[in-house]
C-alpha cells in the first residue's frame, strides 16, 4: 500500500498512542527553559566588570534558550504542551514575552499554515516564496533583491525584523491608525458612540479585539521588562546582548522553519490538486540534528510528525517517529550540512508542483523549458 494511503489509514491509531499531553512534563520543559535564561542574565550582571568577554557567551546561550522558548510558545498555541488549557494559555503568553512575539496572534497565523500545509497557492511560507512566473516577470534588480533577501547570511537581520521590529511596529502603527479612525469618526459623527465607530475599523494587523489585546499585553509587559533589565544591568550592556541574542534566535528559527518546507523538489501544490497528507509526507522535511540541538529545538526536527498531528506534544515526537518509522520512508532527511543548499530553494514551480532553486530555474530556462524573463527596462 502506498505510504500516503497507509498514513491516512493509521493516522488515528498514531494519534491515540502519542497524542497525550502531560502537565508535569510541560512544566519541566518550561522551567528548564526560563530558569537558565534568568541565570544567564544574573551571571552576566555579576561577572561583566571582571569578564566582559562573557557577554558574547551570554548572548549565544540566551539565543539558544530563546529558540527553545519559541518552540514552547508555538506548542502552547497548538494546546499540546500541557494537558490543562489554561496552562497553555498562561505559559504561551509568558513565552511570547520572552521571545518578543505576541503568542495568540502568531498562533492564529501559524494554525492557518497547518491547515494549508503543502498548498502553496494559499500559504507561501515565511519567505513569501514567489512562483517561477512571478520571478520571471520581475526586473533584474527585483530578482537580485529577491535572491539577496533570502540569503542565509542575512538571517540574523531577518530574526531582528521578525521578533523585535515587526511585533512592535504593527502594534504601534495599528494603534495609531485606530485612534485616527476614532478621531475622524467623532468629528464626522459627534453623537455616534466611540464603540460603534471603533467597530468599523479594519486592519491587517489584527482580526479581532482579542488579538489586539494580546498584542497590547505582550508589548506592554515586554517594554516593562526591558526597562527593569536595562535599569539593573545598564542600557549599554543589556540592549546589545539582548538584541544579539534575539536576532540570533530569530535567525535560527527562520532558517529551521524554512528548510522544513523549502527544500529541493518539496511538495508544493495548488488548491485544486492539494492533498494534506501528501504535504506532510513530501512537503515537510525531517532534520537530522545533533542530540543537543534537538533538545534546544524541542524535537521540532520531527516536523513531519508534528504536521501529521499538532496535538502530539514535542516530548512524544521522537517515540512516535520510531514506532511508525516505516510510514515515513518517503520523508526527505536533511542534515545540517544540507541546510544552506535547501535555503536556495526559493521558487515555486506551479506546473511541476514542487519547490526549486534559482539555479534549476535558470537551467530550465536555458533549455527553453521555463518561463522567459521579463525584458529589462531602459533604466
């Protein structure tokens, strides 16, 4: 029986055996993530005058534990780290503050990815992967910018934008636009209640009042934490270490998430031909990582299992894979050394329904098989 058919047949058995969350295990994972972060900051404050070089070590250590915190936050959004729902909500918020990401808002976007995994017509990944037709229609300067912005060397900059800049900018700008909307509405209709005017406000930054208040809560608590830590350590020490740590953590997270779906000839269908299990089996990679890195990433390398069912907690992913390994022989294995190559697969071939590299696209075009590039403008 083909693997896809077997997985569909045995999926419920797999979930029944491994889709069990435990509050105790979740709490241990949270403590082994948050306590080391706090201890590292304390050690930095205690030793910096005698050992300023420790700031570099501290940034690297905090980055690794922040990466782990992000995976914990992600899992709380699926409701699978803890058995008890309020624990997922509470620690999801805490981990969101630690990583700089409003957890509830992020989880809504992430759940959309899970629902449409492998359907690249609906979800293009964190890199907003262009189709070969869209790439062909770009000017030469746009094509160069598209390639450069997806270069692995720029991942720390991407991590900074993703975890630090965007969540603050979208909240501040969205809030300002909301206040302007209220002010204009009151000027135009003085007797209409503020609540009624506010209900007509639309933005792409949030989809509901609940999302907005989670954004506001995350940002206010985070800004307060910045103030406390900057006051305790001094702004000149706190902010460089913090910015470096969060940028590195964000870089690692973006790279790991990208290559779990962008790799050579990974499944990338349109809506008409999409199959969810095919997206899991052929559009999701299994990262072969060192044991220590699997710990820091909470076994998210077993991404094919996670996409088969997000209710399986991270502490059961490896055992689930081991028990049902014969179902996943078609899943692409990627080693650390192969990640830079996978990061070059940044184009969606609609016709072949797969992800390809720019080099493969160029070779196909040279043979006359691919879309022709748009003519260059005189400028």
